[in-house]
């Protein structure tokens, strides 16, 4: 019989000497997106540098939507500090190979004169490479290129198997272990949805943007202009997460359930097979050229815009949802993070430590199932935070009770303090509680948030967003290039670049189907 343990009971169980080591050896990984820009702050028009390897197969350096939109990927680490040093090494090498170009240190893009100047990422002539490019062509036709050059941070996190074994024994649960792990990750995801408004509030760094981003866009947002001409919302935290950024109106009709693995996968698979009248007008293959992979609400599962995803490493040719069904949830991907404009790597150690506490809290806190109305309420909380999160009049909905950011935030932080202390004890450190204390100050004083700091710079210091970005980009470049490699080395990256081109060639030479047949097989498999 499964026991239903309270938050306090779980904390007490993990605190016992025979159990506390289960709160160590967690898995970390970061995917950081960034635009390559010219020294004067304009988007680079150069193709992906060959010295960086094949964007199709390189394990650490690839491109996202566009040729100048780089993505850096760290391997799985079991140390927050090591994850940051890995990211530093990847960027150090990249900066050494892109001439005088810089890495744009903000989520919202630099000045872009014309959307057509944004070149789609190219992945070679293999079927899978072409599919990646056609997918991006579809994104361009559906939402425009400008939305696709927004950059973010994805934080990947997993608990150790020992953690789940202890958890399962506390609850006297007899499910197969992987089924139990998947269920518990979905409980975490539900709590993440309840509390994830904290992330853009604490780390949202895109309250303002270059007016060029709004060309051709219809918006009812009450924008103001800074002295230097940048547009902003007075209380915004993360315009990247608003309707201007990574949202999809066609997806608003989707009801993807986070109550269990099977329901989630069924919802995702329904979405990739649900036709869209709006996207059908674009056409799929027009005059012999693909305009999108299909005319469904989602071309592929990656098009599902969500602040968090359950993940399992997919094998070759395997869809993400198939991987989840076949082997269960392996880790979660947090996707609500803006690029930190004050950090050389776009994310600081302080943030990683907080996220570890936050996700452990979401795992340990009891998590009831959510119906569609409840999920919609939680989404409205998120929508409000990104456009007016620092508004003192803002009230969020906590299970039908209206609460201020400060009122609800302080209560969550009080609970998280117990988790932070437990992680400190398990790891023999004091860094988790310290990290939590620093973040709590932002709840008590909104002026300490990065969004408030940026708006103060724009409005009260007569600052230029572009100038700030360029000054930081130059500073970060000098800083990273002056450091020694700490985890990787220069030879590693040169070898990986060479190997990645060999792997791309092997993939291209192994294709036996035409691209049309390849797509047909992929979507009917």
C-alpha cells in the first residue's frame, strides 16, 4: 500500500543519516543560446564558422534557428560549479574562432533591419539535416524570423537513482522503479507549473527591447519609450516569455495533461497530428520547395512551447515522445530562463543553486493532479508575471486565493529554506541556504531584480540597451579569453570539430531514401 507522506515527513526521512546521501549526485546540464553579432552591434551575416564543427553533429556547439544563433551544450555533470566551467570553456573556444564577432549577452535580439536578413540554419544535405532546415522554414512562415532569434537558457536537471529508491521506500510503493520515477517527475512538473512564476520574476531580464523587433507586429501592450528610444513595459520582467516571444496562439487550444506520462504523450501526439486551417494556407510543398514539414498545429514535438519539459534521451530516429514511452522520464528541462546579461555564460552559479533547491522543493512537496481549468489559471499567473511582475497591485491566484508576489513568494521561500538546509547538510556546504537568502531579497525588494535594474539604467541613467550589451559582450570576451581552460582544452574542441564533419558525412552517405520518402516514413512510423 502506498503511503501519502507530508512535506515535513519527507524532509525528516531524508534527514536521517542513512538517507541523507541520497540528496547528492544530482545531474546538471545547460543549453545556452546566443546571437553572433558584429562589433557595432548588428547581427552577423556570416555562416556558421567551420572551425566550430558541424552544427548537425557537434556535441557542444550547434545552431538553433538561424546561422548566427549559436547554442552551447554542456555534458551531464554532477557538480554545479563544473557545469559553469564547462560552459565557460565552450564559449572561450568559440570566441577564439569567430574573429572579431561577439556573443550577444541578452535574450531579446540586437537591431535587425530586416527579417529576411536572418539566414536559416543549415545542417548539410542528409535527410535529417534537410528536415531540420525545413522545420525552421516552417517556423519562419508561421511566426516570422524575428521571434526565432530570441535567446534563452535551458537548464537540465535530474535526481540520482538512489534518491528515487529512498523516496519509493518511504512511500512503500511497489510500482516498477522507472514507472515510479516517471510518476514522481510528473508530480514535480505539476508543482513547477504552480510555482514557476518565480523564475521570470527572479531572473527575467527582458523588460525592454529594440523597436526594430516590433516591425509588423500588432500588440496591445502599453509600451513606453526610454530616452534612447527603447520600448519597455514599466513592470515587465520577461518579454521573451510574453505573447511577443515564445508563444503560439494556435497552441492555446491544446490541453496537454501533466498528470501522468501516458496522458502527456497522448496530448503531444494528438497535437502533432492536429491539422491547422491557418497553417494549411501556407502550403507544405509549394512549387517543389518545402515551406514547412506539415500543416499541423505542431510540425514536430519541439514546436511545443512550454516553460518545462519531461525528457528522455532519444535514440537515432526516435521521436521525443517515443523515447518517453519506451524508457520513461530521465530528467526535466527548465525553459523559462532569460539570458542573464550580467553573466559571461548567461547563467550564474547562484542561479543553478537556486534552481536545484526549487526543483527539489517541487519534487518533495505533495502535488495533486491538475485539471484544465487549474492549468489555465497557473498559465495566467505566468502571463501576468512576465508583463507586470513588479506591479505592486498585481495579485496572483493560488488555488482560488488572491495573493501578492511578496505574500506568496515569502511563504514558498519559507518552505524552500528547509530544502536548502537539507542540501547543505547532505553536501557538507552552506551555499544552498546562502543562495536562497539572496533570491529572497528580490521578493522583498523588486528593485533588486534584473528587470528593474535594466529599466533603471534605461530611464534614470539615460542608458542605451545596445551600448550596455556591447560593453558587457566585450568585457565577457576579454574575461573568458584571458582564462585557462578548466574542463576541456583547445585540442578537444579541434578534434570534436573534425569528428563532427566525419559524422555528418557518414550520415549523408548512409541515406537510402529520397527526402519525400524519408518524411513520409518519419511521420507514419
